[in-house]
């Protein structure tokens, strides 16, 4: 059996728990990292691991110092303390981040299957671009605008329904429903006898896409360990932008009078392939444990997902899930006011003055994200590039490729730069790009400069206004507010998306070369808001997180906080554990290390 040293923790209410330092750290990560797979969360995950490793190393060093003083009469000298502190911190950090490089086959299948939903969503964002001249020729501008915007009509409905499906039928069942909607919507579009039926199919696919934006981050966030949720979110984001690119590439072959129906049918074909893989799709253990904390099925799934060999490991993981679910719950279990029910989480969030600025900032950023005009490029790039480049589809595909590369660049920048800084660079860069586009289209610069300006416009979007509005929620809100904040953000984002999709053809027709002017105004206002009001949302530093941990655990007593013993001590038997508890209770031994840390601050 794996060797692990047990630490005994006495809570302020007198209860005792036994966990290794690694298990304590993982429990902390579970409580602090939301159950969401979100691109950019890697920084928060790493900062929490660093903070706990340093915190636990201080506990270990203080206890070792007291032990040496009691047995040899000598304390550790400053150099020995610093050396042990550094060694134990690095040792524990390595152990905590093992999850980030340990991925099991069931988890890989879950990621691939769920990512296919995001790929299908991305494909349908751009699929209407290339075949526009061939789909029922002679249609009006208003009819085609409605066909494009119907995607955004279904989106908010899907986002709302997804929450109900996930709670009632489980995360796996909800994903299955979404897959069937993609199949049905794709068939309706491919077999449509008129543009009106295409609109219906487009709306159905919008419902599936809206559901995907809610279900995929939740599902993967509940399957993956905390240290992998950022990576999972990045993979699904890449699936989305690759889907956009593939739709552009397929247009070269199928965007013609006889091929456009096959182009629409590919949505169904991809969903059918996904359906064939669903036997490998596991249910969320968090959902199962929420319905029954003693669920054997949840324990079996956890064992498969984590590759555990022993039931003890599974039970520890179950405790992590249950503890994190309780800490991130909207229910106020400590409310003794006698109220008949808990507050509405959405209403409570808006009434909480501590997060009011974050709520306003989140909503403003979601509006800015869509009203920056980014989806005007992806929905109507063929219309925009007509007359700018000989083959508009080449320009559209180029933008899709740049979008994929910019997503990778954004990932690198999010690990190094503040969120507010990225928003300001993003909005400023997009603003300048809009100005260059307008000037170029008025004949002051060449058409190639206009093409380059659109490319920079897409790049600047991906480093800031694309991912950051969602990261504000995942990084900065308390766990109990993440779900309601995500919900209202999603609804607002889809609503603004609808208006852009519906009205841009009219804007382009009315303003011509100045069609990006309104977007430039929005971007200028966004920059000013970020400069004046937006708080830095990069997340708390490891040092600040460590200080919060000291404060949070000030009422606890730690015993045998031996990090080095994780690899040198055998685990205690049940009898040894009971004897240790009896000794602690009868002799009142042990050091309140957390209080020592607090007094040193």
C-alpha cells in the first residue's frame, strides 16, 4: 500500500480529522476552485497550490522546531528553518501538482466527447458565411439576417433549459439531449424546402449551442481535479475556434449550388459520431453525490477517473467533493434567522455590496464583448470582404486561422498579465484596428491594410474581451455566486450576440465604409470604463492567499504536520489512529500551530 504520513487536525468545535498534507492541500483546492472548466484558470490553480504549500511548510517547520527543542534542547537555527521551509514547500507543491500531469483514459474520453459539442457550436457560428449566395438565391437581407440571428434566439433558451436538464437528468443525460438537438437541427437545415425552415433549424442548433456553453464547462469541471480545470477549459476553447476554422475550410468545397446542403448536414454527422461514443461518457460524480452522498456509482466513477487503487483514496476524494459542494452552495446553512427558505442567490448577489462592482463590471464586459462587433466578422465576413479581396472566402478563412493562433497567444498572456491590463490592451487595440479599417475602406490605405487591420482586430479580441469577462466570474466571485453570475452573463452575452447578428447587415448597408464606426465607439467607452472603474481581476497572489488560509484556519490545531513523512512513513492502522485520538484527547498534547502563525503576522 502507498506510504503516507497522517496529520491530525482538531477543529474549533473539537472534532478531529485525519488527512495527509497532500490531501489537505487538495481539499483546499476543491473548495476554492469553482466546478467549472474555464480557460485561464491555471493561474488561480497554481497560486492556490503555491499558497498552501508555503502555509503547510511553515506548519511543518514550526512543529519540527518544537520537536527538536523538546528532544535535544536546541531550536533550529535560521538557516535550517529556511532550508526546511524551502524543501518542504517544493516537495508538497510537486505532490499537489501531480494531478496536472496525471490524466486517465476515462477522463480523456470525457474531454474529447464534450469538446465535440463546442466544436459543433464553433462550426455553426461560421457555417452561414460561405454558402450565403447559394442558399435559396434571391432572399432578402432581412430574411438572411434572421437566418443568421436565429442561432442567437435559441442560445439563451438553451442556456436556461440546460440547467434544468442537468439537475433533473444528470450532466450526462443533458449532454445526450444536446447531441440529439444538434442532429435534429442539422437535418432540418440540410433538408429544408425554404429559407424559413432553415431559420427553424438554425434556432434549434442555437438551443443546442446555448446548452453546450453551460453544460460543457460544468461537466468537465465536475469530472476533472481542480488542477486540471483550466487546462480542460483551454481545450474546449480551442475546439470552438477550430470549429469556426473548419467551417471556413469546408466552404471551399461545399459552398456551391449543389453542396450547401451537405455543408449543413455535417453538423448532424459530427453529432452522430459523438453519439456513438456516448457509452464512454461517465456521469458527473458531483451530481450523483448531491443526490445521494452514499452513492456507490459515484465512488466507482471517481475510482475510474482518478485511477485510484484503494477505497481509502476514493473516500477521501468523496469528502473533497462533498466539502467543496457545501462551501460553494448558495444555501445559507448557518442562517438562524428562522426564515423559511434561503435567499434567492441572484438577488443576494446584487444586494451584496462587496461584489457589486464586480457584478457591474461583469455585465459591462459581456455587453462590450459582443458590441465590439466580433461576431459581425464571423457571421458576415464574406459580406465584409466582398470588394476588399478577390475571393472573400480566403479572407474569412485567414481570419479563422488567426483566431486559432490568437487563442494560443492569449493563453500565454493570461498567465503573465493582469486581467484589467489585458482588457485595456484588447479594447485599445481593437479600437485602433476599427479606425484603420474605416480609413482603409475610404481609400486612404490599400485593401491589404484593411485585411491586416481585421486580423489585428481578431487578435486583440482573443487576448482580452474574448476570455476575460468569463474569467472575472470564475476567479473573483465567491463560490456561491459563480453559478448565478455565470447564468446572467450567459443570457446577456447571447442577447447582445442576437442584436449584432440581426442588425449588422443593415448597419453595413447604411454606413458602408463606416460600418465599424459604432464598434469603435463601444470599444472607446470600454477602455474608459476599464481605466476608471474596472478592478484588477488577475486574482489574489500566493502571499495573499496564504494570509487568508492562516486567518481561515486560526481556530484549528495541527498535529504531526510531517510533509517529509509523506514518502517515509507507513499509514497508521485504524487502531493506531484511535490511539492517537485518545492520546490527544486525554493528554491535550499538540501544538496550535495556526495560532502561532497568526501571532507571527
